[in-house]
């Protein structure tokens, strides 16, 4: 639907693999109830929990439990105080499937999914816009001359601390890619900052809330190029494959026309970025017979959220027409940022930097984290 210079599109975002968008909160074993027999995790509403414990005269016992140095799980406290599953509705906010965590020997904390004021999970529009921004950066890097930016990055001072290494150079590159609108002040001088950022022509709403039934707990499996898998004790509340979220995208047509963008080439950029992700990175890792298919069927591929890996969030590999130069740069960045993670052999031995691809397990199959399908339709 068009409103003068604005075009509004409906977005259907379908998860093809588990997707994690973190709230920044980590829950310890004392903050959730894990039932390994049923394979379920229950999350208390703490104001209601306090009221319930007070009604049972158990607040002092609960306070003593919280102060214990030992990280005993919350279910043991409930069992000791004869609080059964029939009492859960009095203080449990929601429950989710424990997934493969039900068999994990070192399950301790839960990284929670972002939720709205009512406690319902949702997809922030800013997360989707960020993924589109990365794909558009790669799209523009295929056009024009970027040799100066490449040379600037390759000559960056490697003695700087990790947080400052490449900060100026990547900032300059980002400005060149996105500050294209050419708006000027009264004196005819180009305005710096967001005013000239082409992404101001694209707005994306937060999604409608989803049900907690769309969530499952997933683990972290780092796969090496030879197919070996390193299972790490990190567990995330993630959207299940097949979950669907509804959002809206609003295009400011005159703004986007200044840089030659429209619905069609935004979709093309997303499709191309997914293809390049495979060509530059994914294909260098051995496949498994347990890998789940995650290709988009109706829309375009989108890699979204946390735990999806460095290559999905950056344009290091898209900056160069030759993969060898991009690989060398990615290897240097990995060594600089993570000096203790064995990245010195990424380029020479593993032929991939980083040397792990981020996967998880759901219902007996491996999935790359964050794979989604984005379907754009006119209202």
C-alpha cells in the first residue's frame, strides 16, 4: 500500500532454524525449574512466587536457599518444601521444551529471549533492519571502486588494542557505504551523521508478540571444517524452526530512489548475501547426514540474531573480489580479537576464518543458528 511517498509492505519472517535474540539476561539454576523427566523448563513470575511462598510461610527458607553458596537447582528446593507441579500455576509465568538440554550433563544457566512488557517473545524491527543493513553493505561493495578502503584497512595499526583495531577504518568504510543521500545544510555543506544515511529510507516495526510455545532451549555446537563438533555448555531460549512473526516495512520511496533502492533489489541483496555466505564460508565445513535443510522456499534467506557467527554479521569477505585476501584479513581479525582461541591456523590450515561454524541441535538434527526466510508482500 502506498501513502504519497511511502510504501508499506507486510513481512512474514519464518524461522528455518533456531533463532536467538537475547534479552541480555542470564538465569541461574536457582531461577528456573528444570524437570528432566518431562523435558520441560518452568520460569517463575517472581512477584507471584514471593506471594505464594509467603502464603506457605516459606519466605525465610527461600531466602536461606538463595544465600547458599552451592548452586542447587530450584526444583530441589521445591521438592524439599513439598511444593508440587500442581502448585506451579500459582507462580509460573510460562514453560518451554527443554529440547536436547534434557540430556545435557552440564546444564547450568539459561540465556533468555527478548520479551515485551507482557513477557511475550517478539522480533525487534531493529534486528531485522540490522541484518538487511549488512546485506545492503555487501550489495554496494560489489559496485564502484573500494581499493582505497581496502588499502586503509590492510594498513591499519595492528599494535592497537582489540577494541580500537580497525575501528577508524571500518567507520570510514561504513560512512562511504551508507552516507549517500547528499543532503546539505544552508551553507551547502554535506551534513554528517544519520541525516544522510540511506537506511533512514527503510523502517521496520517490531513484530506482533509470539507465544512462549514458540520457544525451545537449544545448545551450542561449534563445528570444525573436518566435521568435528565441540559441544559447549551454553543454552539459549530460541525460536523453534517453523515459527512465524509478522512485521511491517515502510519504504520512503524518494529517499531510497536517491541510491537506486527498492523492494526488488533489497530482496536481491539479501539473496546475494546468503549465496556469498555459502561460497565464502559455509562450503568449507563438512556436512553431516544429520543436517536439517534450511533453504528458503517462498521468500529470501536472512541470517538473524545472536550466535549466528562472525561472517553473518560482517562484510569482511564481501570487501574483496579475491577470497584469499578476505581470508587473510579475517584471520588477522580473529587472532587480534580472540588471541587464545587458536585462530593462528585459520587461514593456512582450516582455509576458513573463523574456523568454526555455529550450529545447534533440535529434534535430532543439526541446524545453523539464525536461518530465516523473509517474505515481503504489498498490503
